[in-house]
C-alpha cells in the first residue's frame, strides 16, 4: 500500500492484511477438505478464515433437505424455536421504545411451535410484516432437530482433529432472504456449512475492533400479538446493557451519508472480507472475527445451514484482543494530518472523527451518537 502517515491502529490493520490475510476482499478457497495439519497450520493458528468445497457432499442432507415433504415428515410436529421480528433483524439495534432519539438492542420474540407451523411462518414471512427465522444457538440441531441428526456428520472430522475436541454445539438455521444477522463476534471457532440457498458474510478481523464502534445499548425484547399481528418492543426488566457493534454495513440510500459520517473507521477503512457460501460449501469463521450475515434462498424460498461451534483457545490472541479493545479511539488520531486510509479504502474520502468520537473510549457513548434517521427505525434499524 501507499506510503503515508498512519496511526498505530491503522498500521496494525494493514500489517495483518499484508502479512497474512491478504489485501483483497477475498478469502482463501480450498477445493477439497484440508488435512487437519494443513487446516491447523494455515488457518486455525493464524486465525484466518477460508472457504472449503467438496467437504460435505456425502451428507444425506445435501439431497434430502431439498425436499420440503421430507423435512415435514421427519420433523412433523416436533416443537422448535421460531424467532419472530418485524423485519428479520433479530439481535440488532432498533429505535429505543421510549426515547426516539436513541437506540436499543432488540431480541426476537421466541416461540416454541410445531415444525410444520414454524416452516409455514418462515415461508410466509414476506407477506405478513412478521419475519420468522428458525434458529436457536443452544445446540438445537442435536436436540430440537434430533430427528435429522443422521443426515449430517456428527462433527467435521478434519476440524475436530485440528481443534483437538468435538463440537460444543451444533446449530441449525432455516431462514429466508429477509433474515439478516447484524455484525457481532463469538468466542467460538465456527465451521459453517450451507445445505440449501446461499449465505453472504462480511468479515472483519478482531484487530479491527475499533471500526465496529462497540457501544452499550439497553436490552429490549420484541413481543408479537397474535390478535392484531403487531409487534411491540419493551425494555428488559431488570434493565441491562448489551455491548454491540453500532455499524450497519448496508444503510438505506437516504441514510448512507449520515452513517458514513458517524462511522468513518468502518466506511473509509479497508474493505471487509466478503464471502458467499453456496450450498455444499463450508466456511471456517475463526473465533472473535466480526461477521454480518445475509442470505439468498433456494427456489422454495429457504436457506438452510448447520454450524459447528468448537471451543476457542483462550490464549495469547485472546489476551491481546482484550488489550486492544481497551485502547481509546484517540489512538487513531494521527491520520488526521494525512487524511487518507490507503489504496484499499472503501471510498476516497478522508478518515475523520466527530469531536465526541475522538475522545470517546469504546465502552461509553452518549445515546445521541447512535441516532439514525432511517424511516425504518420506527420499527427497527
Ligand atoms: O446464519 C446466520 O444468520 C448467523 C450465523 C452466525 O452468526 C454464527 O454462526 O455465529
């Protein structure tokens, strides 16, 4: 990249990309399952994502799950967890229910319903101002969906050998194109297999934590009224705050300029890695990487995926990450004199900070920093 004055944090972002991750938006694509040693050396140890083809072709799921009657017959009336939101954005920022000038962290209404009813709700989502997403990140594949268990491998063998353990949780995700998962990170090594449809990931390495503008938001919960088909959003009691990423990478056109001005480190910095995981492919999503997920459905209107969460190692990388995220945004201020982020920037505008941002640490923010003008915000961001 071009020689220019950079802050220490910007140096870190670029150095990691130059040394190991690469300077494009692509991640490595491996055309057959790696050996455990190759996977460990080239991806797990350097905490680097990769996409793997031809690793789950032998799963019965890759053919059987394209048949809706098969899914209905196998699961029939099994109770499953259905997440309901007005627009498909669960665990994401939404307009605060009592203070229209700020945001809160909104969780979905979760209902336990028979699989056949739940699937209908997912398929009919777009017609009802109520979006259903079948998911529960609590090992649901081996519990709620136990009847499908033999359709996939119990674990991903090359991954289990590299990690030295079996998966801690295996989760099933059945959604449609309206469901979107906002930027967040997990303390798990994630091996994410798509069975039907496609998933579109944006990925940012943990070193770029400042670009996510993690702030504390009051926790709230959607409630869906069966009577009038409307959602209400209520603050949790007792009150608690959830630290969450402030950046929406796909703001509506009318909001784009404002969002770019509020979150310049994201919008003017190096582009996130972009990967589409197609049916039959597997993404290795390393622990602590920030990810944002959208989906494209198959011809039925469904996207189906299974992911394996393996315990991460709480080693020196974790300790460095904790140290890094305590550094204040003011560590980025040197670049004010150079005014640019480099050739991989997402656009040509210069990086800058609002006055409050430059003096803010990453755990405090005034509510007003997070206000969006998005007309959608009346219901959800
Ligand atoms: O598929 C999704 O919607 C989200 C997946 C995700 O966030 C995860 O596996 O950690």
